[in-house]
C-alpha cells in the first residue's frame, strides 16, 4: 500500500488554514479514483519543545502507480490546484510506502 501525505505546518492562523483545507481540499481529494482509505491527524505535541506541524492528511492507495494515476486524474488535478491556492509554503506533499500491522498491547510497568 502507498499513501499520499499532506502535511500542514503550524502558522499564525492555523484555524484559517484548517478551514480552507476542510472546505476547499478534502472533498476534491477524497473523490480521486483508487482511493482506499483516509486518515487525518491533528498534531498536539511531541517530545521536543517546539512542534511546527499542525495537521497530517493521509490518502491511501493500493500501490504507487494507483496513487500517481489518482493525482493525474481530473479530480487529483483539481485537488492539487485547490491545495496550492491556499497552502503555499505551509504545506508539504509526500509519497510513502505503507505497512500496517495490529499488535497486542504490552502491559504498562
């Protein structure tokens, strides 16, 4: 499985950025052909003092070829234009190979 990762940096107006993501990008991106799964993560902190990330939107496809075809589709092109119109330098777009396995929880000590 492969995924398209759309990573939003924190900004002075992260609320506006998130609103634009929600209203202008999500519906377009989630209509791309071959899309199998979606996940969204709002960054709330980390082990370091300063976190410069706000949101991660992941769109999953069967393989890299399916992901690339989705981006080249009319829906993918429309989503990309919308994203770049409001995201600018506050957004990064990445491809990642994805493996996921469920594991039993280990006891806390």
